[in-house]
C-alpha cells in the first residue's frame, strides 16, 4: 500500500537515497559516446543510444545498493520521441534490476487531461478492449498549482495500481521563494498552504508505515522550511532534492526523516552520475565512481539517522 | 517579435481562437478507428494511427479559418513514445498548413532541466557539432510555481528562436481557486501575485503589438478574475481556456481582449473536435462539423469584439 514498497526497499538496503538519471550528453563518458556515434552517427539516434548505454551501466552499478532511480523527463524529451522510447526502456531496465522508479515529470493538469497523464505514466491505456502499458513508472512528481482537480486522477490510478505521487511543496532552487514563500492565508506561506493541501489530498490512503499515496517534494537547500514541513505533514513521504551539487548537506536532510529514518528519500543526480568527472580517468571508471559516490552519500546521511 | 506572429495570424483570419487537439480515442469517428485497427491492430500502433488521421483531417478542415492549434501533450504521452512521435508529426503537419502551434505541456522545472525542456520543445538539441530539431512548437504552456528559475530558460530560447510561452495564472477548472484564490501578499491573491510575476518575467520583450514573450493563461470560467487580470497585465498576451464545454461564454471571454480585439486567444477543444457527435452522422462529417463549430465560435466571440 502507498509508499510501503519504497519504504521497504529503503529498509532492506539501509539506504534512503535515490539516484537521479538526468543525463545531459556531456555527462556520458567519451568512450560510450564514441561507440554510439560510430554505430549510429552524431545525431539523435546516436545520442539516445549513448545515454541508454550510460543509464544501463549506472543501474547495473547501483541496483544492489540504491533502492530507486529518478529519471528526469526533460532530458529524454529533449531528444524527441526517440528519447521517450529510451526512457521507457530505461524504466523497464531499472525494474528488471529490482529498482523503484520515480518519473520526475512535474505534470499538472486537470480532469480528463490529468487522467490521460496518469494512464500514460502510472496506469494503462485502453485501446478498445485492450489494455496497453505506457511508461510504467512506480511514482511520478506533480505540480499542484491547479488544485485537487490535477491530483485526484493520479491518486485514483495510484490506488488501482498501488502507486504513488510526490507533489511540489517547497522546491530546492534559488528562486523557489519567489512565489512559494510569499505570505498567504492566515499568517502562513504559499508553500505552507500547499503542504496542508497535500496532507488533505492524501488523507485516508495511509499504508502500513503511516504514509499516504500523496508524497511531497521539499528541498534540502532550505533546512528550516524542511523541518517545518516534516512537522506539518506527519503522514507525508518526502522526496528531498538539493543534496550535494545544489548545496544541501546530510545535516540539512536529516530533518526530513521521522523515527527510524523513515518517511523520506534524498535525491542526488550529478553527484552520482557525474562522479567519474572527478577521478581523472576519463570516465572509463564511471560505474565504480557512481557506486563509490552512492555509498559515500548513503554513509554520509546515515551518520544522522538509523534506518529500521 | 514575441506574440507578433500569432497576433498577425489572428488579424489575417479575423479569428482569435485556437483549436485544442486533445484526442481521446473515443473522440475519433468509428470509420477512422476501424481503418487503422484493420491495418495495425487494436493496440497502441493502431490508436496512434487513428488519432493522427483524425488530427490531419481536423487541421485540413480548419487551417484556412483558424490561426492556431493547441495539442495537449497528455493525450499523446498516454500513448507512450509512439504518441510522442505522432505529436511531432502533428506539429509538423500543422506547420505545413500554415498554423501556429501551442504545445500545451505545462512544464515547470529549474535550471538545466528547464533548459532541456526548452531545447526539446522550442529550440534545438546539440549532439556534438550537430543541431537537432525536437518537437518544434511555436509556443508552450508553463507552470511558474518554481519561480523565475523555471521560466527564464524558456524565455532565453524563445528570444533566440522568436517563440513564446504562456504561464498559468488563473486556470479554468472548478478547483483552481483551492490554491490560486487564497489571500496572499498585501491584500492580494496567489493568482494575482503570479500575474505580477509574469509581467515582470516578460518585461523588456515587447513586440510591435506591445506584448511580451511571456503570455498568461486565464480561464474563461472566471470572468471577474479574467477582467482583473486583463487590467493588471497590460503587456501580456492571454490564452483563455474554458469556452464552450467548460461553461465560458463569448460574453465572458470578451474581457480578455484589449483594443481592436487584440492580446488574447480563446481555446476550444471538445467543442470543435467532437462537434461531429452532435450531428447524428456517426462522424462521417467530422471535418465539416469541426469547421462549422469553429466558424460558429469565431462569429460568437466576434459579436463582442472587432479585430483589426
């Protein structure tokens, strides 16, 4: 039920982190790119193949120590429909290797449009009497600016398929406060009101660990707000971006967790997938570098929490 | 510059409307579906073909009277990567027929992720020394919850490629007020503050008609708010959803326009693409029905404004 699947993977690996698969072409080591371009040309076909080889190598290197991956849709959409085909294949490959997949799509639309997104990303698409599989993620990120109308269709499919969502509350970027920190309601903020909405939208869908199907995104780069949100959203599983490259530390992200290190997962993208850029080996060691970085991140965060 | 291209198409056709291409499978007349299923099977391949035939037929029927189409990405993503391939083809086909294309994607993400979306949807993707074309839309819709960080990368590509964006201010759905109408700032609302941000983000990019590259979405279903937003955002081109099936009337949407019927475009999706469902001819007449509905909508709205 709800986030139980993810929580149990985290407990099993004693690792509350997710590796963001945000592959810009320049993040792919030169030897992989060269091989793909030689086979397919210096074009979208070649780039898509290079990134897929890179993703598979990363998943192979991480799957027994990291519970989840979070592909960011933008880096696949940038490559056109071929990129989307490769995203489907990446999600399938991660599943084969036992990983939980959070598709970072930040969609937000209403009514039958939200249903279409939910079918495509979490559910199935009906073609006459046939049910067809779409992207097949376990969880997606959403933007709740349009209100419950944009979230409920996802929660409906999530209930049918035992899946979940994360809705943006307080994001990790420098300009997130521009709207989110504006004073709103009764001595409150826009992100605070969004937090209450997320708790309300998820109400009644708690699983055995006490979390609803409606998780929230709360950035590591604002530890004070993160701490407030953790207290304010006791039934909400948190996705915490902003650790590492963006400046969030293990000391900051500890506020995201509840008892026994539960209720949150911390993302790192560049810190893991670009770790090879810091070893001086031209990326020949990208798998080992990613694995080492993931272990270092896990150990760093687990200095402050004990998962059980 | 900026929205000049769209404004000029509107003036040329004396029609300030856009046809939403939101093709649920059941919106496609049975004879088209049957032909595609016979050729490709009752599966995603067949469904994608049926919807592409339908889209092309609609574009053929509308291109000399309606200036723009607005495909809603959700209905294509629902069909997986094949749907995205067909969306690319639909956009290309609409361009061949001279139509302006607004990709309704409501994306919202930050930094290099926003750059990736912007490259994919409005710009080009660099693969080593080759620039590759992505979805190739003229304009996209965005969600500004994450602040300027999520909008500026799009505005940068838009400036390079002479393209534009529409950012959600007040949406047309029943629950839009849940967050958007909450009191915020100094005796204001969340959507009001968003309106100010949109004017600010776009500042300095006015074209010859006075509109910046950063347009706004303002729903026809809340005419009072629409009127306020029009006054508050004098340099902002408005995309107005909610006419027709959602309940907005021509009397409501007239508030979106400035002098000479400028500065706004009104969307109808189901009202046009499903018009055949009301003629009792099983969809054999879907092109004529769509054309008649588009003309009726144009004439309805032009009772209140004079375009020049």
